[in-house]
C-alpha cells in the first residue's frame, strides 16, 4: 500500500492526472493479461495523452464562445444555392486554416450562414485548432473597451492568438466611424496570421456605405479577399419555413 501511495504522490508531482484517474484499472488489466512492462508503459502514456487531448478540446470549445452547437453534417445543402456538400467536405481537411485562408459567407437572413460558420469552427476545434466566435455587435463592444477592461483585453489577446476567428452577422446593425476603424485595425492585425470566417447579409458594394469610408473599405476588402473562398448563398429562410 505504501508503494501505491508513493506512486500516486509521484504521479501528482508530475501532474499525470490522466494516469492517476485510471491507474487501478490499468494495473488490474495488466496483471490479468500478463502485459509486458513495455506495453504497460505504452498504455500509461497513451491514457495520459488522451486525457490531455480531451481537456484541451474542452478548454478550446469553452473559450470559443459558440452561441449554439451546429455541425456541418446537420446542414441541409439541398435547400441552399451557393455551396454544395462536396465543397464543404473538401474544407474539412482544414488546409485553408494552415494556409491562413478566409471563408466568406454572404446572403439573406435565415439561410444558414451562421450554421456553416459554427460547423466549420467546431470541426476546427476537433482537429486541434484554437477558435474564437464573436457576433460583430459584441466584437465592437470588446474593441471599444480594450485597454480599459481586463476581460476585454483578455478576449482580444485570445482572438489574436487563435488560428480561426469567426465574425458573425456583419451588416445587421449600424457601425460608426470609430467602430469601423477598430474593425479595420483588427482585420489588418489578423491578415496572413490567422483565418477568418465572416458572415454578412450585405454585398461588398454596400460595405463602403456601411463602414462610412470608401478608401478604408477598399483596403479592408483587399485583406479579406486576398486569400479567401467566397460563397454567395441564396434560398428560402429556414426560420420562416419552421414558423410556417
């Protein structure tokens, strides 16, 4: 018993909590199956690595701030024009994240732009990438108080360190000049360092009016479109169909 307690103490000192949680089970299995020392050691390491992978997955999912869970395989591609299932499947390898490419989804409300954005974001987390999701209204609030509020500073740092940033619902609410400048600076900071998924109900031709500065809008779009896959979606609103 002393030997077992000492082993637990050593494992705790090394912070091998995954092994600690399953140590009795692993020892019993090894004794029953007469497992070699090499196989037993290998099992211990695999258990610890899997425990750490799952904890990292949970942390990344929590830090992403998704409003809901939406999977790509739950999306009804047959009802929407502008993207087909094979295109979505090709994006599941996440090479576009490795290459710092953007996904831009445009179209009217209720056709699943946010669903697609969250779906690709969730899949990216499962693949081991760090992701942040923000609706543009909340993002503007965070940007305006960063440097004043600690929570806003922490969130901005998280966004800047993430592999993928999802900015949802651009165009649904007005953006003033200060917010437009802050948004431009953020996109410039992320340019060629991270991938962006963006959803909007407004076409590019309306962005200059929305942001209030044609020159800045041109520079902003230049950064977003340089390495981007653009999807102009169209179809009937899923939400209206559900109501009807």
